[in-house]
């Protein structure tokens, strides 16, 4: 199942379409109305201890390169890595995280979109 980042969830909800993918607890906090959206069919994925460890490793690699990222984005990436799910987002910062993940040997599947079809 796909994991949708917050901006994608908001766009889908604004169109009144069904959200078949999952979200992370970060999106649940950033867009709390999602809990009332009747066309949300996915799961809410919460981080576990290992996700924080992966996020920390990613941040260390990014800091080495002089390009640290937001903790929330790192956690979202770590959750997607653990679940082996594709993350769909419009946030280009995830490209930088994906490069760091690859260098660390993680399989981070990222789909960067500009518009929803």
C-alpha cells in the first residue's frame, strides 16, 4: 500500500476523492481533519523505536553533507522504509533524503508528483 504525505492527502480530500493509501501519524497531526474524512480507507502508521534510529542515521548522513532535514520528514521516510512502501509526496526535500537513504543501504521508494491525475 502507498503512503501519502500531507500535501497529497489534502489535495485528494479537497477533490472529494477516496484515499486508499496509508498516512503516517505526522499527517494525522498536520491535517487532523483526516480522521473525519469518510473516504479515507487507509491506515495510520505510527513510528516505532527503529524508525527513530533510522531517522537519526539519515540525519547524520545529511548533516555530513551540510543538508539536514526536518525531523518530521525523516520520520515519514523511516516509516516508509520499514514498511517497504512507496511514499507519494510533492515535497522535493524527500529527494535529498532518498539519496542519503540509498547511500546508507536503505530501500526508500519515493514518488515525487507535481499534480494529481
